[in-house]
């Protein structure tokens, strides 16, 4: 039986290996694996190589059944269990080695099922249908789990023959951990997966993960018993900045490359930040094995703990997997950050602030996120006092597409400031795009754009389109019932093809909101464009209000399913009445959230906002300002905008992480509670990336009257 069977010796005794090396381990190292399905050792998949190292260093009987033939590779403990089948079993298919047992129920079938279906099995106290030398039936607890390579493909089955122990479960989860890490993109993803795995696999009281972040370090930890709901698990971890000269064992080990093990004591006494650190008595801190990024993983217990050779090997194997995932993540984040900075630097950093026209925009990169795209938007005042609005799409997802987008956007604004008629502007752009195509020697320059002029005094919009999806207008009806209709705008040819689009003028009354969007909002694979347009109209109709920032958030999530294209949205609301706005610069100081709360309470009270709305708004703002301090670490600007229908609050930071998360409030509430505050107390909320940093906002509708 694989992993559990012995019989009367008939083969020569194994030749002893080098001093200190078990004979079976030496036999594995010397075996001609190139003649088997595993192939030469130097070509083994990194996950398989790490798993083999764990097997050979483990004192627990372990075997790897590799490939369709289940070629056997095992350690010294396993060799002692199978008796005289070793060393002849090494490198041979398991069905041949155990021909007399393979078809016995509970033997070969469980290995085949684990391999074919990816199912793990734990056979507790199973009795083998054979006799050992004593004539007794041997009893073992056997675990079988599928082994996945670094791409997530099942390549074999790991068998562990021992009593049911924590270590068995740890080893069985190693391949699942590798598969989970293979799907990570960012360091946040790597940290989230690593902390979850380490906490449960090692049954630890505390785990922490640290990475080098330039002049300093940053660290994130998880504690046994932390209440994390499903929403929290999807959020980026709560990183804590750590000074470069810290004595934290996980950072010291990462700097030196030397693992740290403490069986009993107070290893975190000098750097403890709370009672959880103070209670840790035993700790292991292992550095990542990476040439690109420095970091480390620490596992701690509140009781004395002896670190066995097997546990140290498992920790080393785990951190090697983490190190490779962190390398990929650091490269991805570098490329992603460069692409997004290029993209956003070509978009307007600020939109016009007008008393009767409220404007908001949003840009989200495609699924890849590593390339700059060609979607763009703009809004600017014309010499006549009207507002020019534009949204366009230059085909492509590379630096060249972003550069062409910048040219088209700049040219459109210059043309509009000279002659704002939409048909004249697009005709001039058509000549520019045709010229660019001739200059670059390509006829594949595909550009669509819609341009409009908003006349608030007359209550109308004049628009023209060059191959772009139709604009959408949300109109407020009697009794607050809204409708959303697409503008009947003749769509001309894309730019560069002799575009001469006609114009259309439509009413734009107070209470209406115009929505311009790119095709990434409504196009999905295996779904018609008609379905996407209908989904957008339904979502906009059902929005809580016509506020442009809220509608941008609604539009980007209106059509289910992932899109590989960039998404750009621009919304303009014709306000029923001018809104009142004010703002406050929040310094990067611990007392800043408290100062914002006092300022906001006084300002909303002066504006005679209902007390219930003030209380909800102050609580939500406290959450967002604390979040900005913890995650961006920079000063932020808090803005409030009050209209007769709603209160809008935004917090804009100038951090560089680009992803806004929820954090603990001043009252040390959990992240789940902070997230719940905004979702429960506001009618809409969202995050908008900016050129540098992010803006988080929420909206609370005001009661009638």
C-alpha cells in the first residue's frame, strides 16, 4: 500500500548515504529522474521542487505520486514503512510497485480520485489487508491531497502516512497555498493570502508579513480570533509603517537573510504596539528568498513552542513561495503604477466648479491594468460662458494610444475655444487624426468621440458624435420619478474617415443629468450591445439621485461581468438650485479627524441641515479621514456640497497607493464596522482614483422640505 505497506525483505539493503544524509534521501538525489515523468531535477517546476524539499526533510512518512503513472518519490520515513519495496520502488509507477494491493478498496482508488478530481482524503485508522512481520494488521492514518504546480495544474498526489496531526494538515495545504499565490497580482493580494494561510495552517496566535518599502518598511499582521467578514477579506490589508532601524525580528531577519527562532521568552517586547504583541512568547521569523524584494514572514504563539525540523522546513518552503509571488507582485505594481500615472496625467486634474452645473468624471483601467489606455474625458468653459464636454476613445492599450489620446484631447479643446460648434470641432479633429495616420504610416488609428456644448441659460445641449455610443440623459419627473433615455443623436463615422457629423440639440432642464461613457461601460463578451445599453439605462433610472458623482459610480457597475476595456464616464447635472460648498485642508496629524468632525458639525449646523443627517455625515467622514491618514499618510482635503436634494462629502488624499480602503475609526472600531457605517448611513458611496491618490465620497439624501 502506498505509504503504509511492508513485507518480508527480498531486495538488497539500501546503500548508506553520505554522512548525515539518510540513505533514502541520498537515493532520491542520485536517482536518474530524467528517465521518468518528473524529468531532470534542474527542470522541475518550482512548486514541485519546494514540495520535494519538504518531503525529504520531513520526519513524517511522505510520498509523491507524480504524473499519470504515479511515479514514486519519497523520504526516509516512508522507506522504513514500505520495508523491502525500497529502494526498488523509487522512480517506478506506484501501480507496479503495489500491484498486489493497488486494486484493493481504499488503496489505489483514493490516489486516482485525488489526482483526477482534485479531492483531498484523510483515512483515519484504516486497517491494511496485509500482515507485517508480526502477523498483525497495520493501522495507519493516511492523508492524500492533490499537488498543483505553479500554474495551478494538478501534477500528482501527496501521501502522508502518520497519526492525524497538525503537521499533516499543514503539508496537505501547501499545494493549495501555492495555487492561491499563483493567482495574486499585488502585494496586497500576496499579504492577504499569506496571512490567511499561515494563521490557519500553523494554528498560530499571530502572523505578520513585512516588505521593504524604500526608506522604511511596512508590516501587516493577523491575530487569531479577529472578526473578519467577507467584505473585509476582499479589502487590502491594513499595513503599518515601520522605521528602517526597527528591531522587529521579521524585519531584522529580512535584512540579514538569517531566520530567527525563539522557543520561549518575549521576542516582541521591545517593539510591541499592543497587548497582542506583548503576549507572544515563541516566534519564528523567516526571510523571503528573493532578489527583487526584501521581506519576511513571522509566526508567533502565546505559549512556549519548540520549532521542529519539519516546521522549519515548512516555513522555509512557504516563504520561498511567498518570495516568488512577491517578486511578481512588485513588478506588476511598478508597471501598473507607471501606466496609471501616465494615463491620469493626461486627464484633467480638476473639473470646472459652476453654481448651476455639477460635474464629475471617473476613469477605471481595464482588467490588465498594466497598460495605459486611450479613453479620455474633458470639461471646460467656453468663451461664451457655456460648458464644453467631451468623451472619447482612442483604440489601443499602450503608451502610443495614450500619447495619441493626449494629442486628440488637446486639439479638441483648442478647436472648441476657437469655434465651439460641435460639428466644426469634430470636422477639425477628423483632419488631425487623418494627418496622424498618414504621418505614422498606419490606417488603423481608430478614434471615436462625442462632444457637446451645455447652455444652462437656455436649458439645452448641442451635441455631435463621431462613431461613439449615444449619450444618456436622466430626467427627473413628477413625484420624483426619474426616467433615462438615450439621445437620438446621428452617429457619424469615426475620426480620420472623413467625419462630417450632424448636430442635435436637446432640452436640458434643471434636475436633468447628462451621462457620457465609453464602450467599456456597456460592452461584454457573449452579450449584445443592446443588452448592455438597456442595463445602463435601467441602472441610471433606479439611481437614488441625479448627482453626477453617484451616477458615475452607478454607470461603471451597471452591466454585470468583467470588461477588458478601459472605462470612462462623465456626468453633468443641471441643478435645481445652486448648491453651497466649502472645504477644509486636513493635516497629516493624529488629531486631524477630531478637528474635521468639529468643523463639519458647526458648518452643517449653520446650514440648518437636519440633526440626523449631521450625525450620519460626521460618523462617515470620521471613517474616511482616519482611513486617509492610515493608508495615504498625507494631508487630505475634505469637501462638502449641499443641495436641496442631498449632502455630498468627499475626502481626497495625495497618497500613491491608488486603492482606498476602510480602516479603524478613532474609537478603535473594526474595519467591518467602519465599512458598515458608510454602507448603512449613506445612500451612495464610492472611490475615484485621481492623478495622485484617491477620492472617497458618500451621498446622503435629504428629507423633503
